[in-house]
């Protein structure tokens, strides 16, 4: 537990010095629960367990949110299409979580984003039927949100005529919609949500160590009692009463460490890709949700950009770096251009990213039909696996797996993370109202303060204090005018950064928000990080070269026709 004399912000800072202390704790302490996996579910589980007073450690092989949890559609949503599949319980659960995040837990990170559901129909009868059919679905969606009892956090839907729809989305082809329904869901920077969860867990005493890979499980007869961890060129054993593996599409790797254990669940990986284009490429004030033959397609406003996705295809190759193919990109372009007045071309694309969803698998199922529910299993005494679900319901998954784990150690406290705001949430509303005064006081534009508040919440004060000490940190990062240099320094100081890629791909989203994919920002960012992490000149060059090589490989892979050739290009 943290020193009560420390603020939550200070206690939750994942500084380089904190990493050294937490590494020493991993070697010396025995924990109530050790969590493997630094994605949204793992970080959520660490927060849940720490908030119940348990001794908690979280290890992540690479970086927080480096897998699935940084490559989503950036939505906190109930899953409108699940209504059509009669998955009412999933929708109700997700909408409850959406309301909690938007109103209590993370209002600085989760905000309403409007969408249009275009209503096609070339005859009066078809138009009427589509308006009744889709209208009933959206009305039920809103009704579920209102029934959760935790605050909607989103405005209600509204029916629009064809003319009204084109007024707020002029790029929509007239023949693509005879009218529309506008509804709201939540938007979030997924990677920043994970960092906030991990820091909030750390503020409650959890040891959080990235760059620590689980390479073996330690057992006593039929019970798992620890994990062999490889970190910084050494290996050692971390002891814990219970182990929670929240490893998503890597779940099979954990059970493979115990050849005689029953797996308990099967996880299949479904690849989803997104393309990013500048806001100027499409004229519209709202997003779009479109039905395709293979998936649901979103066109999502994202600051000065649009995110377009996603695909839903089986993936059986390397899971560390899934890649988009030329075929994937062409599919998204073809589908979105069916409804746009001015077609988007490859020349418009600023960025591309691909991620893998962990889906609970049955026999002979397509990925689009696999379960989006989650499951918790205990393949061997003391080892718990949690998989499935989605970003929106991370808190439910975390509570479920911690409930199972604490029964083994005789702990009975229930989860209360539904009452626990994340770091940055406290005081956010007040600071938002004072943003003009904040900008004046710290010598930056109001737009800069708004940008920081929507990424850091009340932690914005700490970022701005850096600019007071060094006014050059108020300047934009090279090649990325949407970000200021202070954000990079703050990340290196407080957010468990180990590599340049951590900053350009996850603490910021420069790697997919700029046409140069962060290449023009790499040197400036590395030079800002270096004094904080103690990098030598040689290490700076190594980090830059590694990042540039990664971006080059990704570009090459995106020219390949299929997964096999794209994966080979990425690894070459």
C-alpha cells in the first residue's frame, strides 16, 4: 500500500527509479497474486486486486498495451450489432461499463462520439422498413444504456432525413442513404487507458514491471507457486500464491509451459486492421457505421484524422507483429468508397495498424461468429487464465478473475473498482472549465491545454509544470504538431517507457497519425527521452535505427498481397 503522505499522482508514477524498486520487490517478496500481461485486462486485474488490499505484481514482456490493447477501434461501446444477434446480456453489460467510464472512472479519457447509421432503400417500402428496423435497434440500445443505473454519459439517438444527414456528413453519397439515425458511443485512446490503469494500480502499491517476460512456471506437485521471469538479461523466480495470466492471444503460450495441464479454453486470433486518413479527406461532423458482407465498418473521427476499420479474418502466423496486407487495405477502401462522394485512395492514407482479437474458440467457426464473451479457467491449481471479452468490459473480466483467485487465499473482499476513478479523473471537470486560465498561466494555447486534458486529465498540471521549468518543452514535437515536447519528457519520467517505440506508438499515436509514421519525430523524441532514461549517444542512435527499421518493414509488408508474404516482409 502507498504512503498516505503521498498523492495518488506521485504514488502512481512509473519512473525509472520505481522500476528498479519494483524489480527488487519481484526478487524478494512473495505476492498474493502475480499477473502476467500488461494489456487492458491485466492492468485492470492489477488495479482490482490492489484495491482489495492484496500484494500484487504485474509483469509485461514488452510494453504496456503493446498487443491488442493499443490496436482497437478506439471505442468504448455496447456493440450495437450484438442486438441483432440477440446477445442482450452482452450489450447491457457493456453499456453499463461505458456509462461508468464516461461519467465516473475515466471522464478525461472516454467521451461521446456521434455516429450516423445510414438507412438505404430505393423504394418507399424498403426505406420505411429500414427506418423501423434500425430505429428499433438503436432505441433499444439507448434503453439499455438508461437502464444501467450508472449514468448514460451519452446523448440519446435522433432520426434524420436524407437532407439532414448530408448536412452533417456532406461526403455521404445521396444514393447511399435515404435517411439516417444519429446515435452516440464512447471514444477512448486505448493505450492511454491501459497506462492509466497500470499507474492507478501502482498508486495502490502494485509492483509494475515492463520488459519482464514469463519464461516458465514453478510448481509444487499439482500447484503453481511462481513464475520464472527473464528481465534485463537475467532470470529469477517470482513467488506468488496465485498467478493470473491475462495474455489474450498468447494464452496458449502459458498453458504450453505446463504440458500436463488441461487447457480449459481455446483462443483463436482474429486480425483487424484500420487505416487512418486526414480529416480533410472526408467532409463530415460525425462518424459512420456501415454493414458489409464480412464485418461492420466504422468511419470514426479521431482529432485531425479519421480511423476506418475494421476487418475480421483468421490469423495463424506470428502474434507479436500482425500486419495489414494490400488486400486488407483495398478491402477497406472499396467498402468505404461505396458510400463516399469522393473516393479515398492510397495516397490519402497516413497510417495503418493491425491488431489481433482473442476470441473464445469452438469447433469449425469463422472468426466473425466466435464468442465475444470472456471466460476464466484454472488449468492447474493456483494458475488462472482469463481470455475473450473486449476493451469496454475489461473491468468485468478483471473482477471475475480476481474473484476466482482470492478464493484460494481466503480473501473475501468484493471488487469495488466501479467506485474508483483512475488517475487523472479527479478534478478533470473543474480543470476543463478553467482551461482558458490554465493556458494563460502556463503560456500555451488553449488548444494545447484541451489536448492535454483529454489525454492526461488532471495530470495535465504536472505536464504543464515541465514547460514552466523549460519553456522549450512548449514547442511541438518535430513532425508532429499535435503534440508538445513536454508530453514525451513526461512519458519517459512517469509512464514506464523503455524504448522510443513506446512513446511514438503508444504514449502518443504519432506512428499512425502522420504520413511519415513518426520517422521525422524519432530523433527529437529520442533526444528528449535520453537524459531521463540515461541513454548514451550510441543508445540514442540504436533506438532511432530500430524504430526506422520497424516502420520500413511495416510499409513493405503493407504492399504484400496476403498474410504469408506480408509476415515474411515484416520479419526480413
